[in-house]
């Protein structure tokens, strides 16, 4: 984690909105033999009893399923748009070029759920990612029973109880107002990621420079 104070996002609401906007997170843990394991999963984010939970499911008997059973401490990394920033865009170009990006690192403890928990998880996640459309043929309750029964034997639901959150929203906050504006203008001419970073920087400019 790039641990500089001016790159931290302190607003909890902004952090949660970011995680919900980019729910496909990289999940890392450790196997019994000490080797790292990782996977990428879409998470449903829930707040219950003033605690935060990340909810998902995985295929049974994979390396990460076995590892998370043995060592429930995990790191979930949520990432958003990122882009190259050229030093030629600075008011003083005698500095290093860099990369702007946004990332949220979530530490937590995995708890695997039973069959009832799996049904509940599949119902909630399918409705959520279908934008709560109960008539969609791809929601869990609308699928054939023989298909869902076979599916449920192959997967297991779990939730991560969040124990810590750290952030890096590295968006040229360390540069002067003139350089900052020029970076925005140059990124606005780039690809989709560059334009998204430019918009985020534009939305933060008044707070940074008044």
C-alpha cells in the first residue's frame, strides 16, 4: 500500500461507493504450506450491526477455497480506473512521470456459510447484479430447480467480516493547481480510464485548491 497521507480517502461514504461501483475484487490469502493464493470475485457489500461484510461464493475444493478454510485472514483489493501521467504535463517537467489510480484494500476474516446461507447469497447477489429485477430469467429463483441443485453442490458461500480498510486515491494531489488542471485536460483527451480519472480529479479540484 502506497502509504502517504495526502493520497488517503478519509470519507467512509466515498470509499463504500467506490467498492460498490467496482465490486469485482482481487482476493488474496495463504495456503497451509505458506504459498499465496488468489482469486477474483464479485462482492455484495452489506452493513449489519455497525459492521461491514463482503459477501460472495467460490467453487468448492479450489486452492483458494481450501486455503481460506485453513487461514481465514484475507485481503480484498478493489480497484478502479488508472492511467499514466506524463511529467511533460507538469508546470515544472523536471520531475518523474507517474501513474494515477484508485484502490481500496480491505482486510477481513472469512466465514463460510451453510446451504441456507448459500441460497440466501445466490438470491441476493443475482437480484443485486440484475439491478433488483425480479422478472429476469437469470435470477436465482427463476432458474430450473435441477440446475440450481447441481450448481449448489459445486460452490460454497462465504462472507468476509471487515477488520480494516486502507486506501490509495493517487490523483496528483501533490502537484500545484496549474499542473493539476493541465493533467486533467490532457487525460480528458485519453481513453476511457484516463477520462474517468480526469473526471474524478475535476470533482476534487475545488476541495484541494479552493
